C-alpha cells in the first residue's frame, strides 16, 4: 500500500472541505459583535448648551453586561484648529463584577432627594472624595453615567479641580468633543465620540402635563428650530425604565435649567441676558412648576417679558384639543388647538366661548375627560357671540406675564414671582349704554387631569368665567380688563365683545 504523508492528507482535507456546500452557515456568523458602548445622552437633538452648563455623559448598554469594566470620559476643546483636553473622568469599578461598588456611593447625601436606586455619578465618593469631579463616573450592568461640570455650579459641593489639583476652566463658547473609552471588561477597547457646542440657545419652555402638550411642544420646536431640554440635567436623573424612580439635587439642576433660559453667569463669552432668546407656552402653569419658578422667573427677573426675543405662545382654542357634542347639529366635534404667538400689544387673549343650553357650573374649571357635554363653541369671539335667552356662557382666555420683581428661594436660580394679572374685571352694558352686570373674577383655571378625581391642577395665567346674560333679547357689550395683584389696571388688557341675545 502506498503511504500518504500527513501534510498531504491535511491538504487534501482542506481542498475537500472547500468544495462542500455551505448549508446552514450565514455570512455573518463570525462578524464582530455590535459594540456595547453607546452614547445615549447628550442626545442628537441636544448637543448645543448654554455657556458653563454642566451635563451628563450617559449610555444605556444595548444588552445587560455581566462584566462591563472601567470607562474613561474625556472632553476636548477645539482651539485654533487643534484640540486640547479640558476634562478627564474615570470610573473605578470592582474587579470582580466590573461595576461600581455600592461602597463607592455616598448614601447619606443631605442635598439629594432619593426616589429609588442610588447608582448615579453625582454620588461617587471613592477614590478622591465626594467633591472630586474627576471620579464622577458610575458603571452598572445596564448603563454608565458621567457628570461633567461646566462652571455654573462650581461653588456647590465640588473642588472644581482636575486630577492634578489644578482649577478647572469654565466651558465657554466653542466646539468640544466627547470621547468615551472602554478600558477593561466587556467594553474594553470600545470608543464612542460625539461633538457638542457651547454658546447661544433658542429655547422653547412649557409644562409636560398633559402628554399632548409635551408632544405639541416637541413638534413646534422641531418646525421652528427651537431647543427643548429632554435629556437629564445634572442633579436630576431618572433611571432606565425608571417608573418615576430617580435622583434629584435641586441646587445643581435648577441653576443648569435656569441658564438655558437666561444666562447670567460672569465670564461668558457670547451668552448674556441681553441676547436671551426664549419661547414659552402659557398653558397649565402653576407656582410649583419649573416653568414658573425657574424659566419664566428668569425672564421676568431681567425684564425680558416684552423683549423682541421673548415669545409667549397659547393655544388658539385654549386647549390642545376639544371634544364635545355640538348643540346645534347633535354631532360629536373634535377640534384641535394650534400653538400661536400671543397677539401683538395685548396682554389678555379671549380664546373661546362655550354656550350651554342649561346651567353648566363650570366657573374656572375644565375637565379634559368630558367629551359628552352638549354645547356650541365660538372660536371667533372678535366678530361677536350669539346666544339664546336662558343659555349659559363660559368665556375662556389667557393672560400674558407682566413686569414683576422676583423673590429668591432657598434653591439657587429658583424664584417666586410677585406680580401678574390676578383678576378680570367685567361689565356688561345694554344698547343704551346702561350697565346691567359687573363682577371681578380670579385668573386661576383648574383642570381635572386625573380622570374621575376631584384633584385640580391650577393654571395661574388662564381662566374660564361663566355668565348668564339677561333674558331680554338684544345686543350687549361685554367689556373685560385685567387687574394685577395690587389692584391696578394692566394696559393692553381691554377687550370688548358684542353678545347678541336672541329668543329661545
């Protein structure tokens, strides 16, 4: 028998295998797995910051990692065509599981309001101590998070010095590059990069309640190229799949929010109160909201309420949408509301009149869940309103913020506002000019957002006032004007509407 050498046998086997059909084997079987290191925030829509803003560098791993590993975060600033590093942060994970040890987290931080898990970059205390800004990276099996200080809170719970003890420079106008690098474990060797800028912002503010108002704000901002803040401000973090669990440090996140409205920080290059450019939706704002205490109060503090760069928006119908039974036709009506700028020169806008065949008892109350009320709605009040004798009418409207001083609270950059249009004074006169009715009503519309609950959410810039006009058919003039908190008439609030009463 002729012998075949081992090397020749191997060669023949390789040739044989090369001719076998590749059934059941996909071309991507040996592809490199998708990277685990991603950058969730800053999101693509929020890469332009006010000068000196703090911000989170945050990424949710596509899949849970058993041993994530250490992560480095760098921030480079572009200067004259080259880049230099202005921030360096590194995590220090437990070598056994590749995540930040709970022992490295400060669990008794008096400035924080805990609403769940404590795994946040704000609370890293080892190594270097709680106030060391260079250790502020946390790594869990689900996400990593780093906190980069920009200067607005450099006097609050931080040394504001780098790993060498050198005072950090503030993040002022310019282009920067974020580089996130995996140093060990499952993320070893992976790198993600994103460019951001610091400078001027064009912001659109408003409340998130109800969800449709938030959706409309996002849509309006997109069309008009305005910024909204949906990423977490440093000092305010909600965990992945959070279900209302998170962490809040009011003395850090309020200043960061405020300078996105009016940047009053010393040492900015281009971002100053004089160039603040803001739009704000006057819908469902009360004294507890951030829209009131941080964003609007900053506008009023610097007297920018009548600035050409300040735009107040309202819904032309008074609501994002209305649903009711048309009293004239008996059909169901669904009418969307559109965001529109407040009328020029006016500080009081009447948005609609709801007319009910029976008494409605809807004074300063609106139930968005009630879509079965039988009524007629007049959306064009300026050309007059017609009602039948015995009908009830509710007049809805919005008031514009007016010049006001503000008072400090115990939280930096959060204020209370001292003046606004607090009441509407009405009088109704007949065709001879004789007064047949007068009253003064509060500006404080309550909405019942929780279906079936009496809980009210008050809006201090909106109203809904109910009237029963005289039964005598004829033409009447309803006059309205705004009164401030000191009882003074506010200019720009005079409104006169002709109401025609016809026989039943």
